[in-house]
């Protein structure tokens, strides 16, 4: 033991919180991927920083530069975890160098009068040795984990979608690296499709999911294809399949395929990458609560149905403005005010003739407006479910 070093370590231990905060701040400032981390991921970085600096101080105070088997094991686990969440290897290793630099500078600036030059030199050499050992363990585990993740494309693609659903990818850079490794070109605003069998007793098997993907004109992720063709992801949750689709597929085609396959689903169009998790939950909850007659003329619910059902079931996420936006769509635009008036009159009176009389219009003019309303919203006001959705959205808009 070195008494001066032990005394300094004891003092640093009492102020380790601010030191770790400075180290993590330096990492986030220097490395863009880390600058976007939040919540559990940021807490994980802080916990690793605490542990790493404590181990470094213990080794330095005891005059020992070698890390033991438990340290090796932990750094291998960290390397594998960073491979799984897609954080670039170069950024992971740089984070340790940045944190170590902050720590050495802190010791040199605050305790220069207490320590001998040899103590500072030994700390610097110890840091270099530790980073060398850490790098070897992390690189080895990272490479092995990435090889395992990419060896089975279908499994790797499903794992990526699982991470997106759980909001474990908050960094655009990390996501870009991972999609590149998996030969994927995901759209910036994909469609989120959740499907299940219309027969509650029929399971959603891998074969059913593959048939669905093929019918949509896409290639299953374990098939050999060019990078430009891999624009979708799919995974399964219990009796449901979740698919991330390119916008080119289209609602009409998806509805037709689901009808043919006796599937029911909910499609949330043009979701942002960051909102994929909330889009999946909205769709899943819509399928949980939608009445059978909501599917009378179609196989797919949409985002408006999901928002309406969130409101009707009093979920905390219910947003009245979203009900109006997603159900009425273009009808809220000033240019379509006359169409919305015609639709409102029809819902209030129950017939086109009565609605035309109320608005002093010819019945054919009113019927034309109803056809345009259906074209713009995708909802037939003669259907009980669509009428409920349209009426609710209209009333909410008026109240707002």
C-alpha cells in the first residue's frame, strides 16, 4: 500500500459523485451516440463509470496494475451488451478513454501537493494498462456477440424490432450502424402493422407471418436478397405479429391480404422511429378492445380507431385532439368545410334527404358530399362504427 495514494483515494471516494458526473458529461459531450442516451441507458453508463473508477483507484492505491478474472468477466459482459444494443465499438472504447482522462486530470489538479510525481506517473501508466486490457476484453466479446446476432438474419431482425418496440434505440447513429450491419434500409417514417387471427383459437405461427410478408411483396429476412430489398422488420408477441413496413405497401393492399388470410389487424401509418413503441401499444390496445362490428367492412383498424378506443376506454394516453386529427383528417381543412357540414348534418338527421333539407341543398349535392367525406376519411357514415367515430370526432372538434 502507498499511504499518500490511500489518503487521496479516501478523499476522492467522498467526492466520487461529482467526479463521475463530470466524466459522464465529458463522454456525452465528446461522443454523439452517448449524448442521446436517457433513462436506463444513461444510468447504466453512470453505474459502469462508478465501478470502473473505484476499481482503478483500488489498483492504484495498492500498486497493482493487473485486473483480475472478475474484472475480465465484467468487461466481456459489457462488450456483449453494447453489441446487442448496437452501440458502435469505437465509441464504447473512446468512452473509457474520455472518462479516464477526466479522472487523471482531477487527481493531478486537486492532489498534486499531496502526491509525488511518481504517484501521478504510476496512475497514468495504470490507466493505459487498464484501457489496454479493457479494450481486449470488450473487443473480443463485442465481435463474438455481433457475429452471433447477424448469423441468423430472421432472429437478428426480430431482435432489432423488439428493441425498437421497447424504445431501446434512442440514438440515430446506433440504429444506423445496426441496420447497416443487418443489410436493412428502414424508412424514416415506417408503417406499424399489428395482426392476429380473426379466429381467436388459431395461433400466429412463423409460417403465417412468412406467408403474410410474401403476400405483401416483401422478402422474409432470412432469404437471400439485396440490401435495397430489406425494408421491413417483423416479430411475434404471443398470438400477434408486429411488422414494420415501408410506406409503399399501402393500406388497401394490406387490408386485402389480411382479409384473404383471415387476419385482423391495426395499421398505424407513418410512425416516427422514436414513436414505434407507442404506435405498437396503440394498435395492440385497439385490437384488445375493438368490437366485432368495427371490422364489418375491413380487416384493418387504423390510427383513428386506436385513438377513439383509447378515449372510450379512458386510457391515460387518450388525446382528444388526436381523435379529431386521425378520424377526420382532411375534413378539418378550410377547403373541406362544406363537406364536413354535410357529414355533420347527415349524422344528426340520419338521412341524406333530411340533411339536405337542413342545409337547403339538393339531396344529390348532399350525397356527393357524403361520398367525398368517405373518400377523404376512409369511413362510411352509414356504418355504425364509422358513424360513431366520425360523430365523436366532430363533437370533440366543436367542443375544442
